[in-house]
C-alpha cells in the first residue's frame, strides 16, 4: 500500500512539475501576455490558453498511463508541449488573413474558441500516439 502511495506521489508531483513548466514555456513563446490579458477579462486569451493547457494535460495523462518509467513520462510530457508549440507557430504561419496574437489581444472569441479546439485536438492526437 505504501509503495503504491509512493509511486502515486512521485508520478503526480512530477506530472504537475511538467505541467507547470509547460505552462510557463507557453507564456514565454507566445507574443501576447496570457496572464495579463486574462486578468483584464480577455475571454479569447482564456479560451486559447486553457485549450493549450488541456491539450498538454491529455498528453501527460496518457504518458502516465503508458510510460515504462518516470523519465519516459517526463519525455513524453515534453513531446506534448513541443507539439502544442509547433502547432501554435504553424497556426500563426498559415493564418495569413489575420494575426492570431493580435486577434487574441483584441478578445476575438472566435479565434480563442478555434485555438481551444485545435489545441485539444492536437493533445488528443498526440496522447493517442503514446502506445507501445
């Protein structure tokens, strides 16, 4: 029983650590300042940022389930982060009709919802790929 609690604690703390690092990296990579915008009531920023976090949580959850070791879980958690970042940068490049960061700053909820759903989709696809 104590061994199971120990394993749970180690994996949970490590997963939360990966999640927090991912959250911080996302805020550093995006041009807009998520926390400042969210504090001002910007719903598009909250939707977009929340989608990225949920997408990463999907991947971390799948990594916990399918990993063969703690290091394996951490590696796959960061693969999920990388996938989210590549997606966001790619989305910026292919949306030539508007700038995603500017749309988020202007509280364009349609863009926020689109990014939320795309981030969830990317996280779901990456998490499904984590099988051995």
